C-alpha cells in the first residue's frame, strides 16, 4: 500500500517542481522505469517560436519554450527576456528574465532611459513610460558627474552659426549638422528654395538636374518598377558626386548604374545617364593610373562606346607575364569590393568561391583558377537561400594579379561583357560581332534591394541574380611562353519575379574556358584533307581499273561508276580516319606534355568540324564494310576433289534385274569436311573481338587512361576523389580511345574460288601419294615417306611448295565454267535438289562431277585451248593491287606466298574491320560520353554482323558447292 502511495505522489511532485529541477527529472525517470510513461513522452515536447509567446511570456532559449515573466513585467522587443512594465523600475537584474521591478512613486512616474531609476518628467511620457521631449530637444536626466537630477529637462540644441548642432536620432545628445545643410543654408534646416534629397541639402542654383528617373528596368521580364532605393538615394548620390566630388557618393551612383545593368538611354536621366554626364563634365580632371576611362573621383564603369573598341581591348596587348602547366600555375584574380552605399570594403581574392554561387568544397571551387583547367559548375539553388545569403548586393571590380621579373606586384583590369546591357534599348552585347560590344567593369551577384517598392523593409518584388558567369582566357597566337590576352568576364543576369521564395529555384552556372585561334589548325587540316583526298581519288581509280580487268569488262557503265564511288568511300574513310587520329594525338601529346604553354585545346564549338570528320569516316567506312561483306557472301567457290576411284565393283541395275561393273564411288565426306572447315573460318579474325573490347575498356576505365581526356593540364592517370573533375574533351577522348584500340589490335594480330568474274584464288590441295582416302597404316607410311623426301613436293609446280595462287582466268575458261555451274545451281541449292525428282538430282550430281573433272583437268593442263601459265607478280603490281597483263588466250596463275585469298574472309580484312569497330566505338562515345555503353554496343554489332555473315555465307557456300546445308555447322 505504501508503494502505491509513492507512485501516486510521484507525478504530483513532478508537476509542482520547477522546470528542469532534479526533482522533476528524478520523478520522470522513476515513471519511465515503472512503465507509467514512454520514451516518446520523455523525448518529445511542444514546438514553440519566440513570436508565439504571449505579452507576459518570454522565450526560454535553453528549454525552447515560453515561460512566464515575473510580477509587473512583460517581454522585451526580442522576446527572449523580460522588462518592467511602464511606471516600474528595476531594482535587480541578473541578466535575461531574472529581474525584479518596483513601482515608481506618484510624484516621479517617469523612468530613466536605463530603467533603473524613477524621475519627474518635464512633459508627457512615452508608451514605455520614459520622458518625452519636443523635436530638436535632447533629454537630460543626469549631471555631468552622473548624479541623477530630481527632475529631467529638455534642452534645445543650438543651431546657430557658432554651433550648428541638432539632436541625434535617439534624442540623447547634440551633434554637428550635416555639412551640406551648413554649406547650403547656413543652418541645420533645408528650407526652400533649397532642395532636400536623400538626407542632403542642395542649392537649387547648383543642382544639375531635377528630372531624375528612379525606375529599375527588368528587360528580361519586360517590366519596370519604381525602386524605393533609387528614389531615396539616386538624386542625393548624383548631386553629392557632382557638386562636392564626394568619393562615396560617386561610388554609390556607380552602383545604382550597375544595378540597372550599365544600360544607357539618351532620352532618360537615369543613373547611368547621370554618371555619363558627370564623366563628360569632368573631362578637365586627370585620369587615374593613366586609364582614359577612369576619371578622378569616379569609379571605372565603362570602357567607352566607340565602335570596335572591344576587340582592341581584348586582342591587342598581351599581359606582361607568362603562364605554364608546371609548378605554381594559379590565376590570381582579386577584386576591390564595395557595399551598396559606396563604401570600400576590402581587397579580396576570388578563391574560396567569391563569385561562385554554387556551394562546393574549397578545393573544387579554387580549381576554377588553375591555369589550363576548363571549369564548369552548375547547380540549382532555392531563392530563399539566395535572399538569406545576399540581403544587400556587394559590388566587385575584378583584376588579375601578377608579378614582373623584379617580383613587383601589379593588377590588370578584367573587362566585363554584360549580356543584359542595353544601349539605347538595344542588347548590343548579345551581338555575334565583338566590334559592337560595350565592355564594362563592375559586377554584383545578387540584387534584392532595387526590386523593393515603397518600403525598403518589405520583400522585393523582383530579384536580379547573376545566373551565368563565364571567364574566358585567350592565348596569344604563336606564343611559346604562355602569354595570354586580357581575360574577359561574361555575365548574364536573370530577373526573378518573386512569388514564393521557398518554392522557387534558380539555375546557376559558372565556367572558365580557354581558347586560342584555331585558324592555322583548320588550314593545315584542310590541306591534309585535300592532298590525301586527291590520293584517295587516284587509289580508287586504280582499284576500279583493276576490278574492271578482273571481271573482263572494258565498258564504263553505271556499275563501274557505282563501284568507283564505293571504292572512293572506303579510301576517303581512311583519309578521314588518318586525319582525325593524327589530329587527336597531336592535341593529346602537345597539350598534355607542354611546360611553357603554346597550345590550348579547341573549345566545344571548335570541335564540331572534328566530330563531323569522325562521322564522315564512320559512315563511309560502314559503306566499305557492307560492300566487302556483300562481296564475300557472293563469291563463286568450288572444292576440287582430287581423289581417284579405287577399282570397280558390281552394281545392281534397277529395272533390268541384273548387275554390271561400276567404278568405286569416291567418298563425299572429305568434301563435306573441307566445306565445313571453310564455313567455320569465314568469320575468323586475326583479333579476338571480345578481348579487344574488354581490354580497351579495362585500360580506359580501370587503369584510368580516360583521365587523359580531361580538359586540364594534368597527365595523371588517377585523380583524387576530392579534386575537381574537368569536363572531357571530345577530341582527347577520341585520341585516347583510338590509340588504345589500335595498340591492342596491333598486338593481337586446297580450294579454288573466284572473287571476280575473271579473277580469284586457287589453293592447291592435291595429295602427292595417289590417294588421300586410305587406312591408318598406309597414311602413316605416306607421312613417313614425305618426311624423308621420298616423294614429290606438294606444290602445283614440280619440286616446289607453292600451293596458293592468285588466278586471272581467260574469258573462254570462265564461259565454260559458267555453263557447267548453271546446271549445278539450276535448282538453287542442295535443299531443293534433295527434294526434287531423282532424275533432276542425278543430273545435278553429274554436273557436280563434270565441274570437278573440268577444274581438275584444267589444273592438269588437259585443255590446251584453255591452258594457263604460272608467274610471279611484279613489284608494282603488288603495290597497286592490280594486274598489268590480261588473260586473253591463256589464264595466268600468280604465285601468292602472302595467302591473299584471305581477302574473301574476315581474316584478310582485319584492317577494315578494326577501323570500322573503332569508329563505331568512338561515334557512340562521342554521342553519349560513356565508354562502357560504347564497348557494349560495339561488341553487340560485331556479333550481329558475324551472325549475318555466317548465315548468308553458309547458304552461298551450300549453293555453290552442292554441299547439304545441314552438314555445315
């Protein structure tokens, strides 16, 4: 029972205990142990904000809750502490809400400014219970020595000539009147005919313009609004700058001009028009640092509006310093920064992301200024974060810092190309011609002030944000020491119509790009293309002439023209391939290996011609590949069986009821075996396609050769994950991929057939032992005799080993071949022959034997009217790939030790296949920037074409040789 009483008493004690006391904490823990409350009840509590607390409550910054103030107290202005009620003064204050208040006596109802004492007031009281003095008076509550007066007094500040004082904003002391009041009106008031503007007093006689436009223009939104900031400060800043040459006012005037995008309109007197008026009116003053556009007392905002001035500024004078890729090669950009009122803030380095709105690590942000590194940064930021980070604009004048040979430090002004600038309502800086550009100097990142209407404390209606900033570094032509021209800072602002800052997002980009004049490179490429293209024409003509001779046709017809175009496409593909690979390797080697900078990579826009060349090379190489594929699957091929019958046998004669003697048939299995082996080697290549693709991918992705294609100065194959990764150069990706592919490809690396009507190849496979179809004992004996040179050699010519020949057959021989072949293929292949009538099949078998007998007898010189002779090709014939002699009466067999018959197979066209695969790989990569996808698709197309080649080639082989397709694996 006692335990139950303790459990009931626990919550009561906890409720009565002071928040956060040990008693309450102990009771809560006891309840948790006993299961009376859950962890959720312990660790969760109501959510409160300071503004949600009541008038007599304060926000406890420790407990994060609203707690009551003490007696005779209310919360203060911040809401985190308590103050005494009007008519009460403090007698104790330990900080925060720990105060004690006491009521003032009836004869001293006022409370001193510090709240500690009661005092008798000379007049009325404020809402807070303090003494109130009339305008121009200050409240005096204590003597000079600090002793409290029995009654407060209101003292009038002396505004006469000897003093010129007035009450400060708090009404606590007299201060000197603003100098323009004293200078203009000789008093502390600015009454007519003088003019009061922006807190300054100006004489009407010296005020230079009254029709000042305080409109902020937002060209992107097509709207304008009356800016409260411009209305308050533009006239005053312009007058103070013009009349008094006030440095801060001149800077403030320049800032308002920059906030209006440096736009100039000769018909309106806005900030930039006023600035130009002052600039032109002070022509008699000296220039700062001998810069004609930088007038004394004024900020440097413009480079002038003379036509053609921009190209002179950007491309006339190189910087007097050198840059390299080795050692310290950071671009040291600095900026002189000013606040919106024209006060100088400080000199600061641009490192650390000063101009980069996108957040990132300091290492990656600073990579933007590493010389030679193409930089690209993109992000999307909420408008609420931008407003929180940039409540007021900061203005920057950007310079490039450098040192001369004597280690003296200098700065070089960086011009700005503001794409939003309007000159007489025209966006001149968006013109493609640089001669029309108007360069400026000062920039800002975010302007959330000029878009406020009526009240500077309200939310802006429009926010102007620098959404695109690009820094361009241009190399001096023919430099050997890394000289550059004046950098150019291009900036574009976006005008955001603010509706809900939390749900609105802005896309931001910051980039640094390097460029050089590529005119010489383009000219050299065009020269190489013209020379090699001319050689390609000549090569194609020779190939066409050779083809015409090999088919035995002297006429030039449409087929001849089409053949020439196909040959020319293949040769021109090789020309484009050589030029693109050579160009890519040139940029890869000379850009990455240089120390003193002399070349820079082409920009993405300058790469378009290169990409076009690669596309042309691929398209024409694909046409050449298809032409070779079609040529291979349409060749005439026949396997000559030299085996002779072994005696005779008795054979039953159908329908006669008797037997007769017949020659022992020769086994067809030998022909099937050779045909099957030929079918298997049709798509065998010198390189392994899968190994080629996987090896290339391994070196690019795993070893890290792809990092050589990054647009930076580093030649390292590995990169620190925390470092900035530059964008890829398409030219360098092509160069690296091509080099690796070609290196890997280079490291890997008895039939009668007619590839043309009157030209083909002969592989002599005749046995020197009389019979090839024999038993094991006899075969071993034959091999032993051949090893001991006890039999003749295998060559077609006695006592030679030559078994492969290129053949140019006479027209008569080809006609005889066609007559037999027509009978052989009349039924369009063995599949239909097997299903046809027995007589038709027997006729086709006779035709097969006739073809075998004819070709065998032709090789054995039986047909004197269709004889042939054997010779070696001339060197020039080998080089040109054509024959000078025509087989008029006799056919010609050319010794072919190089086994050129492989040209009708994949094996003999490895160069074409290798280049086609490489171009396919590179075209896919250039399109998607993904080596893995390019590898997969390349291997897929290899397998698809190999499958097509096998299927169609197999059908052609079966048709030409009378071999049943079912026996071809």
